[in-house]
C-alpha cells in the first residue's frame, strides 16, 4: 500500500466532515491523512482498519482488494457483496472516516450507548436468525469503543483471545481482536486518554459524556496534565457534542455527584456544597464530566483546612472563616493530626476574602518569646502557659529538649495564662502525667489542686490512658522514697506501706512523677495511722475489723484471712477503737452495709447467698452477720454464689445438698450429671458446725453406672432416684449400650438404695417404651411390650443411653445373635415364626424390622406357641 496511488476527486463538506479537496493523483498516505483531517479521525485508526479488513499495510494485494479496502458498504448479510457506489480505495477511506463520525450521531445510531452495558454477539447469526454462539454483556466505556462495535458488531470469545494471532473455534470472530492486536503492536496502549482532548483551530475542548467543554487559559494547563495534548478535529465532529460552556477547575462526577478541585494533575474532593462555596465554587455551576474521566484524574487528599495562597509557600489553617499561618512543619503536623499534611492551593482572589488571624504553633512543642527567659506551651485557643520546670512537661510527654525561639510578631493575639502544674484537664477529664502517659483521676480526688485546662489540639497529641479514674491519688517522685496522698490541695506523706495498703488495698496504685513536680506542691501534715482509717486495727494485744461504722473482734482463726484482703493491722489508740459501735466477734458471714448483700467469707473470697433461708441452712442468721462498708466488701474477690455443691474442708468428697441431706458424689462424671450436664460446678466449703447438722445420704453415681458391693457378688444398675436394678448378665449391659465394667463400693455406699427388680429387655423412659438391641434403645408401642417385664428408668439414666428416633414398632420381632429363629413378642411370651411366608404375612406383606438380641437373653424369656401358616 505504501506504493499505491490513484486519481482522486473532491468531496463536499457536511455536518460530519469538513470536505476533501483533491489535488489530482494522490498516494495512499495522502488520501489517509486528508480523510483523517477532514473528519477528525486518527489516521492510526484508518491504517489499522485497512490492515484489519484487507491486510493492505503488510501484504501486496490485488486491485479487487483495494476496491473494498475498508469493508465500507460490505455488510455481513450481503453474502460478501459490496455496494458499488462506494468502491475504490479513495472512496472507501473517506467514507469510512466519515462513518466513524456519524456513529456519534445519537439520532441515527442507538446501539451500544456509551457508559452502559450491551449484549454483543460472539459470531454472526445463521441465515434463519438463530444464534448458537450466543452473546455476553460488555460495558461500552467511550465513543471509540462504540465505533468499533457498530462497525464490526462481534466481540472475540475466550478461544479467540487465547489464540493470540491464531485461530480459535467455530464461534470465534477476529475483527475487533485483530484491530486491538495491530493497534497496540504498532502504536502502543489503547488506554491513553488523549482522545478526550481535541482542538479546532486555536480553541481547545474537553469531550466528555457527549458534551464539549471549552478549556480556558486557567483550566487548560490542569486538564493537559491529566489528559495530554489535544488532537485536531473538524468543526463538524466537534459540533456532534453538546456545548457545555467553559470549564472550571471544579469538576463533578456525572454518576456520583462528587465534586473535586483539579490541581497539579490530581483531584481534591469537597465534602459539601458549603465547603465548595468557601473556595469560590458552586455545586450548581461546577463542570460535569463522565465518571470514567473523573476517575482517570488521580485522587489526592480531600480539600480540607490546609491551604496556600496561590503558589506562595506559607501554609495556612483555614478555620472559622479565618486564615491562621502555621509557623513551621511541626505546626502543620499538629493540625493534620495524623492525616496527610498536603496543602491545597486557593486562588489569590478567593484567599483575599478571608482575614489573617493568629499564627499557630505545634501543640506539643515549647516556645521562648524573643527577649524573654521564660518558656511557654502555646495552645490553639491563643494562650501561653508558663512552664516552671521541664519536669512538668517530661511527665506529660511534651518534648523539652529544645524551646523554639519565636519573634514577638508571631505571638500577636496570644495571652499569657497561668502555670503548668501536676494536673491537666482534657475533654472534661482530669489527668496526672507520669512518664509520658496521662493517668485519669476523679475530680474529688484532686479537689483543691490547680488544674490546667488544655485545648483539643494539645490533648490530641498526648498519650491519654484509658484506665478507670483513681478515687484516691498517691504520688511519689521518681527515685525518691516518700509516697504522698493528694488531700485538699496538699500532699500528705503516708507513714508506711502498711498504711498505704490500708488506704488503697493490697495492690495500691501509686503514680510516679518527676521529682520537680513533687517539689512544686504544697505539703500538708503527715498522715497518722488513725488518719488512714485502717480496716484492721490493733489496740494493745487485740485486733479489730473496723468497717461499716462498727468494730468486730478478730480471732486467731480468722485474723490471717481478713488481713490478706484488707491489708495489715495498724496500731491505734484504744480511744480510736472505742469510737466505733461494738459488732461482736467477726464471723464468716459478711454483709454489705449499704446494699444488704450477704456472703460467705472463706479462702480470701466471698460467695453470695440468695436468701436468709440459705444463710440459715449454712448455719448463719440474717441480722447477725459482720457488717462491712461497700468499699471493704468490694475488696474481697467475688466467686460463684453459694450453691448446691459443698465439701467439709477436711476431705476430697463433694456433696450435693438435696432434700435436707448431703449426698456424696462418686466421681467427676456424677458431678457433671448433678450439675445438669455441665462441667465445673462451684464447690463451697461449709463451716463445720453447719456441715454437722446434715445427715449423709446415699452416694450418687454417674447415670448408667454398674455397681457391686464389696461383700456381694451381684451387679446392679444404680439409678439416680435411688434404686438398684439387678443385672442378670452382662449381655443385658451390651444390649442397653452400657459399659460391661462395674464399680466395687463399700456396702455403706449402697445401704440407702432399694432393690427394684432386674434389668430387662424392655425399658420405660417417661411415657416412651423401648426395646434394647445392639447397644441402642428403639421405641415400641405399649401393646407390643404388654405382658413383659419393663425396667422403669428416670430421666438422667435415660439420657445417658442411646435412643433411636425411629417410629415406634407396632410388633417386636426378636432374633438371637448368630441364630436363625425369629420370634414375635406377644402377651409376655416369645412365639416362634416357623416360616418366611408367615413372617411376610405378619409384616403385612413386607419383611418386618428384626430386633437382634443376645441369644442368652432370648433363651431366658418365656416361650409361647409357634406361629405357622
């Protein structure tokens, strides 16, 4: 084709192309170029189409091939015939270029709309209209793609794509696949977005969503950074796109409505129309572009509070309608608060609308005003807080390594406001600084102390602990021995560790602060033991529990248990002890003086009673308990409530309290059954006096346990409700699904059980009758078991056995394991069914279910007359 030429003639211009002015005989290259320029179509597209249709670029062809060079006017349904009115290379190239422009005329072409999903065939349909190769949905992203599918309305299938340049299968079409392969091989990626940028003369436009947007001197550089250099097109092609006016730098996504500022080749999203208005834009007048073009602009940080005045270097914090200069990079990071610190340029005309306000500094850095020796912490609400010692800021986690020297002009609008001390307030919560972490405290615990309120900016940069606020504040200087209690605006020294434990329990919380912080505080009188208000007090040789406004004498038996949870004894005067009402001798039954809750105190824990009746059952009495304040009561760790499982404390046996008796529990499996199938029932040691009041009842065995007394030979099934069922043979255990092993126990363990017959083949569980067979119990009708011995079981033993969910058997046919005879259980006897025909007749014409049982059990059961015929 590079050597091809022919005589050409002119084509008049129309609304699609500007026309073609012939210069006589022209080369193929000139015909392609002039056609492309006339219609605003890329010459690359025309070259690739010539190759895709007739291989004219890479191979020598016959004159006939040049007559149909672009395949224009050669529809698939014409049997390979072309319209003679469009024959010839020159006509083919020009009208194909014009046709690509016409495809953009929505009044003429409706198929494959841009931005929507359309079903596109894989292969041309048969002559009868059938389409065995089918189709699939394709999203048409732009007009260029739409042009290709209107021109060649078939997509490559998987086989065609997998073949590369080769042959696929019988449903493969190659036109659009080959167009893509040639184009990308010759010209690179098809993903370039430059086709959105076009020019007509000196005017540049952005084509998007069927519209044309005129690019102004302000907007053109920003669109160029994203979408590249414009392609020259005809005025006719441009006019196919609706006029959308001049472009602004505020672009709206036509699908989602999101609006962003284009700046430096990226987009910065606006949060709201109000924010857009503050930047000089308007939601109603923003430039609407297609979603694909919007997403093609790389996303950057959202428009926020960090701005610059045009290209100037200073970054401002745009807040409350004012511009606050940010003093340095640290100040910028403080404002960004962990977010991306990128600033966005505001046009100078918009920036000029806003007044310049106070300079802002980093909220966790210190400054020194020019000409002063003092160092301050600046806040965002324009205060300068004096720092008396770096020990204060070190405790809060504010760096004191360098104080920034700041000129006085940068501090315009700031007020010197107070001194930073031991306590600060953030968000209404008070804190004390310790090693860079702020520990919360209650307001009552630091009443009388100076508290410095910090603003949100400063607080956001500090490490605030999420611990529960302390009700009492104990502090010590790092490296110092003294511990102080914060009290009424002063620090009062705690006389001993024992006093500290008495004040705050066995695990007191002491906040370590810098020594200079302790030195700053006012000191009060040292605490005495009586100031501590000890829970355990010693007066002479007597020890007392002092709590709930009463004193209770401690005995040698319970002294150690009380000090383990309430702290060591502190020596006080006898007069101090006598201030409290006499509560007698402290016992194991405690009462919360505020809530009235009663608990058993043992082994350093408390187990709650549900009622006064339960207290009485354990040997106590409501009204005679030892009263504790709520604070002291809460210091004793709570365990499970006093329950049904107890021990004497002198041995390993666990008992179940039931019906006024203590029932020994044989093993963990029996314990699980007594606890409704759940492991881990809480066991409480019952005081000896209470334990002695109860008679010891029968031993509880795990359900389905076989037992034998130490002196007897018989083996029994021990039921949960206190019965012994004799086991005639271990074959019955196998039929029931029980273990064949047994437990030998002392005669006394079975003394309170009563004999209740023997284990039989038929079993009763509640209102259900069952027959035992091969380790399972199958339901049967009560009529089928009539006349036979039936073992009655209670709920827990039934639950321990395996039962099927089959429908009850109306008749029970039994067969001994390893034997051929089949019996019908009827009226208390087994009747031999003598032949197969009789068995079928008894089964209603079908073979009935046969229950297998050990032969030894069948042999011992009574027999009736045979059934024959």
